[in-house]
C-alpha cells in the first residue's frame, strides 16, 4: 500500500469555505447531495485539477456552477473524483450527488445503520465514504445539513451545530436543517436519525449562555443515561473553572449506539458514543464502568476545544488533540476522584498498553513520521504517552506557566489546523525555556531507561548519584538521541521523611525534579548525614524504565514509609514483581518457589492502615498481572510458569493474612444504598480484592458464592463471579453462578459482555475450548465490535496461559477469528491482531507457533490495508 510521509505535507490548492449537505435517508439507498463552495487557494494553483477523495463511492450526478459537467471535464472512480476543466474565477460551486447503502456498511465507517439507527463515523477518513471531498483535517468549512427521512422510523434527526428548521413532508417523511457556524474539518461531521429515547437537561455557561443538553439512548434505557448526564455537566463546569473554556453552541447532543468501532467520537455538538460508555446503573454496570463513562464523556466534551476549535493540520499531528485531551480527562478524573489513586491507575494502564507497544515491533513516535493506514495509529502511544508528554511539559514549566501556555495556545490557534511545533512554541514563549531537546519525546519512539547508582559517605555527608540514560533501538530508529527526562525524586531518611541537602552539583534540580539531559550525570549532594533510600520517578514524572541498584530491604522500607504514596505503591509492586519472577525461575527449574515473609507482612500492614484510602489499599494489594511480569522478564517467556508463580504469591499472602482479611472483608460490607462515588467504589474494590485472596485456597468457593448470591450491585456480583471463574473454574458454585448470570442478564448485551469477558479470562489450557464454544452462543456476534472485544479481545490480551497455549492452538483459533472479523470490519480486525505484537518475547516453541499464525494471516489474499499493515509490521 501507499506510504504517507510527514515531510510530504503540502497545503491544498483549494479550500471549501462552505459545505451544504442534503441527505435523503433510506436503509439501502441513501442519496447525498453535496453543494460545495470551492476557492482556489492562490493564483499559482490556477490550472491545477481539483482532486477529491472518495472511498467506494457511486457518483450519480455532478454540476459545476449549476450546470452538468461534460464527460471529458472530469473523471470519477469509486476512490477519486478529478475535475480537469475548472472556471478561471477564484470561487465556484460544485454539486455532487452520490448514493450509499447504510445497511450494507459493516465496516462502521462513513454512514451506517446500527439497530435501525442511521449514524456516521468519519474520523479519520470516513467522510469520503459518504461523498467526494477534500477529506483532510486542514480543510475547514462551515456546514449546513438537511436531513430527510421516514418520520415513523426516524422521528429524531440530528446533525452538528444548531437546529434551524424542521417540518413534515408528504409520504410520511419529514426533514430537519442544522447549521454549524464553527468551521470544521470533515472528520467532525456527523448525523444521527432514528427512534430513540432521550434524557434532557440544561447547562448555563459562565457567560450565561443556555445550552440544551440531550443524551439519546435506546428506548426504555433512559434511566441508565442519568450518570452520563451528570458527568457531562461536571465536565462542562470543570473546563470553565480549570481552563477557562466555555461551550459554544445552543445544543449539545450525545447519542449512544450499539455497534461502534471504538469508545466514542467528538463530532462537533453531536458526540456519538459506544453505548457501553453511556449506559450505567448499579444493577448493570460496575464501578469501573461508571469511572470509564465519566472519563470518556469528559474526554469527548473536552475535544470541543482541543481537537475541534483547534484541530490538527494533518493526521501526523493526531497527538496534538489526543494526547492533550487525554491529559485533560486525566486531570478531570483526578479532581473528581482521588489524585493518588487516579495516577496509579493511569500508570498501570500506560505500562500495560503503551510499554509493550513501545518495546515491540509496532513502536512508533508519539508523532509518527509515516503511516500506511492512519486508523492503526490511534494507539496507546499517541493517546497515553501523548498525555504523559503534556504532563511532563507541566512538570518542567510548573502549573502557572503551563496554564499561561495553554491560554496562549487557545488565543493564538483558535480556528486553526495546528501542529506539534505550534503547541511547543507557546510553552517556549511563556516560559522562556528551550524545549528543543524535550521535543524528542514527540519524535523519537521507545521507552528510555534511566539507571541510577548511589554511593554515600557517612563521614563526609556526601551522596553521589551516577545517573545514565539510554534508549533501546526501535524499528527504523537504531540510533537514539539524548532525551530531556524530568525525574521527580526524594531522598528518604530513616524517619520516612525527605532529607534536605546543603548543596548539589552535576544536574539542575527544581522543585524536586532532577533534569536528566546528558547521557551521564554525576550528581553530588552534600549535607546528607545518613544513607538515604532513593525514591525515584515519583508520580511517574517521566514514562521511562528505571534500573536502580538497591537492596530489597530498601524497597521494603519505601513500601512502608515513603511519604509519596505513588512511590510506596511503586516500591511494593517492584518487590512483588521480583518475587514472582524469582519464583517462576524456580518453578521452571523444577524447584520449589519461596516467597519470604516481607511481602505478605506488608500486604497485611497496608490492607489495615486506615489512614490510607480504601481504593489505594486495593491497588497496593493487586499483584502485577501475568502480562506485567512477562514484560519485566522480557524474553523467553513461559506463561504457565508465571501463572503458577503468581498464584503461589497470592496463596502466601492469603495464608499469612487469612483472619485479618476475613475480618476486614466483613467490616467493609456495604450498609448504605449504592452510590457510584469514588469513596464507595474504593470500599468495594478493597473488599473485592480481599475476596480474591480469601478464595484462593482449594475449595474456597463459599464466600464468593455467597457474595454472588447476595450482591446488590453489578460491581460485587461480577467480582464474585470473576473470582469463582478464575480461581475455581470447575466448581459447582461457579457453574451455578454462571448459569444464574445468564438467566438474569441474557437479554442485555452489554451485561452479557461481562459474562463473555470473565470466561475468556479464565486461565489454563481449557480456556480455548470454552471460548470456542462461546463463539456459538446466541448472544455472541462476530459483526459486533463489543462482543468481539469482550470474548476474543479478552482471550488474547488477558489470558496469558489460554491464548499462549504451548501447542499453538490458541494462535490458530485467533488467526481464524481475525480473518473472519476482517471480512466485515478491517479496523476492528487490525486492532485485534495487535494481540500478537509481543510474540518475539515468548519461549522458542510458542514463538514459532505465533509466527506461523501471523504468516498465515499475512499470506491471505486480498487482505485489507488495515490488517496487512499490522501483520507486516509485527513480522518485520
Ligand atoms: N477521536 C476519536 C477516535 C477516532 C478513531 C478513528 N479510528 C475518539 C477520541 O479519541 O475521542
Ligand atoms: Zn480523543
């Protein structure tokens, strides 16, 4: 396929200041009339043909300034419309009529129908599946949209902007006209037409603009949209308070649809959501679902400024809107919930999703320089690492200068299609700092490593830190330049407090942040009378790996005493991870695993320390996942040994703390009615973490079975079910609970996703048969992205022993499914296929089998560009 390169960016010869669209909606034959005002960008473009993008389009009619175009004047293929003979005037009008079939659209890009609702998805390049256009983000246009449809089946007609007109038409049809005054790129266009229920509310902005809010969901599910509405209003308020940003239309609509390729989409004034991220109540959604809804509602709303008012010049700049908007939604959640807990959750996600990407064949810079399929670049690197880079800018500049930079960004670039350079420039200007070395975080792929060696001289009170940075090679980037790494740190004294030094030389330190900029820093502190423990990369100030020569006792000390909660969590996690790695080596060598007393004891101390929030204690007690451990080991992975070693540690912790955990479990039982707030959710998460430990012994199903039975909410019910399935897959209690769940929720697809997910994660060689059987369950559908992700996505990403079965059957099954999904939906298939990206770190036999599966996909004829791109890069 074609490779797109950043350095090839050129401004378009033409602009489209105005776009008028008329949709005559029909399930199989929708007619789209697009009337474009086109402007030549400058005189040098005179004579240049106008080339519009299309994708599988069927041209019905074409007029220039109101007259049909002669056959020789243009050339139309499904993928391109080229107009050769253009008038000499600098502005002209083009009217294009196309016909599309929304019902046949299973790729869920462009205009499609989901459960009887017409909907669109245009980012990144879906608009060209609706009509011919300059489908690139730097073409900004004001849109006026007329929708016409059957009134009985589509009483609701929505598009971007403000409603201006509506009325009835003969033949049971009706129409509505929408006007969006804010110039926008085509990827932000949207329409929705259907018969939906609605929850309405109002928000009054800081300058007293009244905004009518609507959340549209499947009829009968309106009560489940209440939390999303609450989250929306809180997001609108927060953006005013924290960034001074106000909403800019009279209406704001959200629509939930059940077939959606990703989480949600920020179309101007008309956000479209995967219903999974809108619908929630205590009976059907978990605390994690509530938190995700809050975060995603906020994320899409925040895009109104970071993405829509200021958009991206080209798709290479995707992180300009995504990384920044993730940073904003993280900050929102931190303010709404608990900052320390939120930060730990973010870092866990980053390590689980971005680190493996950065350390494997799909590694790419936060701002990539080339792509073959842009949809494959909506990655953890662009989103999560992109957010970390913005966070580092704030760390380096301080909160005040950061806000000043953001203000300048909005002031200067409102209405622009901007670049990362534009973004960095505002921060350089407000702070007077040179961010050119820092900018490498955008340009260079891979996770840098920082190694630290300390030596302390008690006699002289000198502490020397030898710090060295290195960045491993990534595909296409064998030599790396030196990065600017802001390393937050503390020197923890014997009383657990941070020590204060007299002087320091060898590196710049500001507000507890040491700036690593050279390959090596020899940093000398004076006035340090006792040997400190090093608390490094506090708050995960930089997305790096650390190699520190330290004694396990020092880590244990930090896990108990570090004044920085993030670092305490990090120290404990490091101890746990090392213990599991050590035990897995023993088990592989046929020896007995030993876990020592330190970790179980620490777990007991932290579990019962009521100065700590419950949510924090739950996170501290959560062992690193099997995948986390595999990533730490890095090569020659045997998932079975890791699972056994990890289970051994669970049992050791449970054995040492049985009575304490049981008492605490009882004490944490909810006495009040369910509320989804952070404190209540934290209590449930700690209690459910304890349940897992308490259920780890042979035959220990009683507590989980009882919790399942008595659960008053989905959090407790699904946690109990998961414990039963993960710990006691064959127990009668487990079978009974699975059957009960299916009876209760069989009609509710979103809840059944949890049922698929829980079973897909159950460890062991038998998992494959379970998953294979579940693909024939009436509730499963290969055409629905949520179903595919919950069953197959969970199996490949969260079931290390089942998916990576030694005989390679897991990979074989997976490849079959990926190819089946690809027939309908290349984007979902390509995303799914990234489940094999870490194949090279497996032990030799599994590695060979995984490669066979990848090669089989790669050698399939007529592979979509999406899937081809992923498998070829994965194999390269
Ligand atoms: N901007 C969309 C993602 C579009 C993905 C296209 N393949 C959602 C978001 O990040 O808010
Ligand atoms: Zn986004």
